């Protein structure tokens, strides 16, 4: 996931995927409940966590390559 957003159903989705879903649906893909809004809110906390994990994985990969 690279651009997580929160939908009005309270769930987080990848922006591209939920935008594509919302083009032809007005219900939550997770709960099938009618969405109150099609507004999407960036999930900064999850994005930061994902970026932190990617940085850690990259650092670990570089570290282990030094011993090969």
C-alpha cells in the first residue's frame, strides 16, 4: 500500500483501488453498507508506518549484503 485513505465506512483502502470502486458503487466494498460520503481522508499514520517499515527493510537488506 502506498497511498492509504480512510473512506466514510471507517476502513482504510489504497487510494487508487477505492477511487476505482467508487466510480461505479455507492456502497462500502467491505460492509456493503451505503456510504454517507465519497470523500477520502489521507491516513497519515498508516502511511508513516508503511514508509518506516520500508526504510527498515531497505536498511536490513543493505546490512545483510555487507556480509555476503
